[in-house]
């Protein structure tokens, strides 16, 4: 296995880890606001980078920051102060928690500790600013994850420590990844990948012939060997042998481009099914949670199964919807996309878009210039043919938010917000169409004009 020690170290050093909060309430899977805050940019200002909370209030402003490296978490964010290039931590109200006097700061983790760098010394501070852990000279560390573990780096090798700074794994591994949702630590030594539990006890090992792509919340990981893909569980048991051209799903950006991107979900198996691609035919089918091919590879493209037990696939005659056994529920030669959990999919008839249900019945007549997938809040973005403006409808086709936006950048995120374009500026609205952030920015959360 290639030794990428330097590259891995830099990646872990500069990427801000964003552990989940400690609240029992499940957080949105795909929120727009991270930890209650979001980065925005106004290029007309001397200090163009702004940290904005969910009330639209600017809590921090600077002229020297890279928003792609800084992602708020747990209501705090690491932000670079303009004065002397020093770093500190502010919360979502703008209150300074850690003074701007450090070389680098990272957000507070669930255990209440924040990693900061003072010169070349790594410290872990509590919310009172007190040093709880001080690493030795020449050592480096990362933010604590939700299982209370963090990586440690010394003399070119990695280890793991707990929230008290106690060694869980010694610094003797060439590469290291922590998977808190699976309770595993992956540590590489020589040509072997070792997988330990949170207490540092070995669970299983794999040779470096296998590439491991990270564990999902259902305890499974995609693996690759000789350019073929399979699945293992968190005990190291092979559920699916690495014999497929691909496993998993890809989604396409519908209004802003057509490049595929991996679907990020809580579980690898979506509603009991996982897509696979046959190596000889390059067709897609589905596996069940035991790794059995329950729906043969016969489709040129597939989507994940929704909670109602249906999936949108490509058929010989066009597009269609199948059930969990592969039975065709409905098919059409129309362009169909964006099948959602509420059972509706956008479809195109001539030059107009509408929505059909899983049986092919017209739920919303084709009348729009464009249409997006329904979001979890029950709303879908559509383009009004008369004005060319975008608004949001409910499942009856009624406008809940009138079409007054020049562009929308997605369906609603899981926290109920969406980025919209008005004129030549970007803003954010909530599910009622109220502006949370007025349209006055040139970039929001990395989305640019």
C-alpha cells in the first residue's frame, strides 16, 4: 500500500472535523446551516467573508479566510482574525469563546474540548479556556470525534488518544482513520490494515489489497480489490465479495448542471436494498441486506429505494418505477426524475414538467418550465413558464412560496432552508418563504453566482 504519510498528515491537520452534537434529538442529515451558522461572501466589502447565523445576523467578519476550510460545528466555528493572522473561536451569537491569539483553532467537540495550535504546540482547551491536554513537543493531534477519540501524530506515525489524553493506540501506524459511527479505528502498518474498537482492541484485519471507503451508520463499508467492489460489515465479515464494477448510488444536479455526485446517506443499504453494477454487462441491479442479488442486473441506471418501497430505474422503453422485488409498477417513455419519499416524481410531457405518482397517475399536471425533486419538508422547486421565476409547490401543485426567484440552488435542505438567487445576489429562505438571509451576497456556503 502506498505510503502517503505527508499528504495524510496535512489533510488531517487542516480539515476541520465536524462531529455530531450530543443532543438526543437526531440532527438533520443534510443541513444547510452547520451548527447554526453559514459562510457568506460580499465581494463589495473590504472584509468580504461573513459568518451568519440562522437569524441572518453577522457574527463574524474578516478579509482573510477560506470558507471551504472552515465549517461551523456544535454552534462554534474556527475563524481567522484579520489582526496579525491569529485564530480564535466564536459562537453563533458572536461571543468570543477562545481569544484570537492562536496559530490555528478548531471547533469544540462533543466532549467540550477544542484543539488549538499555539506556535507548534497542540493544546486542548475547555470552554473556560483552560488547557486540559498539552501534547509533547513535536506531536500533533486532531479534533475529538463523537466517540471521544482523536488522532495523535508523532515522529511520522499515527496513534489515538482519549478525552483525557490517554493513549488508546500508540503512535506506530503509517495511516489512521477513525469511524465513530461504526466504533472502529483503521490503522495501517506495513501491508496490513488493522481495525480496532474504541478501546484499542483488535476486531479484524485486512491486507493492503483492499481499499476501504468508510463505514456507514448501518455498519457496512464498501471495499475495493483489483478495481472490483464489494461490502464488509463492522466485524470484518465479507457480506458482498468484491466482484462488481460498482456498488452504491449517484445523483445528478438537475437545475445547475449534470455532473454526478455520490449520494450521502445514513445507511449504505437504503430501505433494504443496495444497487450493484455487473462487470460484464455494466447493467445495474439490487442486493438485499444479506448480499443476495434479489433484482438482476438489467437497468442502465438506478436510484435508491425510497421509504415507500419503490425505486426509479431506466427501462427499455424509457423510465419506470419498480417495487422491492423488481416488479415494474409503472413505466413510461417520458423523461422521469427525482422520485421522492412522498411517492411523486417529476416528469416531462412535451416542453412542460409535472408530477406523477408511483402508478403513473398524473398527480400534478405538466405546466412548469422545470421541476425538482420534493424535499423532506414536502415542497418542490418549480419554474413558472410565464415568468421564468422559481417558486415552491406542495404535493397538490399549489404554490406555497410564490415564484419570485431567478434561480434556486437545490431542493430544501433537511433543516428547512434553501439558497435562492434574486437579481445578481444570493440569499436564504425558510420553508414559509421568509428571508433568513437577505439576498445581498455573492456566495453562500460555497454556492456562487
